[in-house]
């Protein structure tokens, strides 16, 4: 007899959102510092720009991520399986 398929709902925890925020922002900050250095030519000023934006953009990303975790747009709808084949 085949196994009955079960619907599984995946929920992201806040800790996952925090780790994703930090990893993404690290990459973004390195990018900002490099771009700032090429435009301005001063490594200290480029680091200051990167140092400031890392905190503002982490906060923005975290709240953006948490808002999207509550929105069902683009997610497959759960359908109960009421029969077996």
C-alpha cells in the first residue's frame, strides 16, 4: 500500500532571517566599500560609508524579510490530500 502524502508547511524562524540578513549585508557592504573607493579614491572614506550603511541596510532588510514571510504571494497553496492511489 503506498504511503499517504502529507502536506508540509515550511515556516522561517527569526534566527534564519537574522543570519540571512548578516550574510547578505556583509556581501553588500564589501561591494559598497569597493564602489565607494573607485568613485572617491579614499579608502578611509569608503570604509566610513560602508560602516554606516551596514547597520541601516541590515535593519531595512530584516524588516523587509519579516514582512515577506507573512505574505502568501507566490507561494503554493496547501491542498489537503483526501484520497490514496
